[in-house]
C-alpha cells in the first residue's frame, strides 16, 4: 500500500519523460508556426513601407516641379555593393541593371538627362530598401520618373511617361504585392494585387 501511495505521489508531482517530450514537440511546432507567420507579416510590412516611401517621393517630386517650374527627376541609384547602408550618390547608368530597391535620388534635372549632375539641387536620397523586397519598374519606369514644370510625367525626349513599379517579396510566386502606377498626366497611386512571379 505504501509503495502504491509513493508511486501516486511521484506521478502527481511531475511528468513522465514521454509526456515531457510530447510537450516539447508541441511547443516546438507552435514556435515554428509563429516564427513563419511573423516573418511573412514582417515581409508584408517591408513591402508596403517601400511602396509608400517611393509614392511619397514621387508625389513630392511632382509638387517640387510645379513649385520650382523646372524638371524634377527621381532616378534609380547606381548599384554600389560597398555602400549597402549609406545614402546613394549617383544614378544608375542607362543600359545598366537598375531596380528601385537599390534606392533612389530626387533632384532638379536642369539639363533634362535623367542623371544627377554637379550643380543640380539634390532634394532627396533614399538608401537601398530591405533585401527581401524587390521593386522593379516596367520599361518606361525602369530607371527614372521625371516631371516637367507643368507637373506632367515626361520621358527624356519630352513624350509622356506612364508605367508601373512593382513591389513584392523577392523570389515569391502568387503572393500579394503593391504596384505604384504613374499615369500619363503624372498622377501616382498605389494599387494592391497578386504578383505572379517576383524577381
């Protein structure tokens, strides 16, 4: 009887090894699930923040072009692996690999060449955005967005500029992302949608 009482007392005071291992397994699965959900949420926040930052600078550039009565341009920053966290100081050259996630510059483009040159007023610099975010423009917005003195978006040759910059999770397929759309008169907006393939 005393042995039975002692066995019951030990059982009431703790857990068996099997029970403890099962609880640790369940806890591990829950932690893994929460971690993945948190990472996905964090990526969505980074994507939206990057899209909103570019939209804010596009809207500001248009206002500055109207206020200054001069062309104001945003350009994709030149890719510089030695200065990942620093502010960009040059535009990506025409024909080079350029993507908005490299960062960008906003400047008064007095010579209408889409590049920030010595003597042109620098209005804004944005460093490279989070490495999980891809931001790429279609053909017309692949390297720059430019506004004339009347606030219209313009190509370097003077034609109207319209297009889309897509923000998404790098390497993801069929996930939600954001699209910055600039129309032919220079108005910009953000649209949310499914991105089939994100580079």
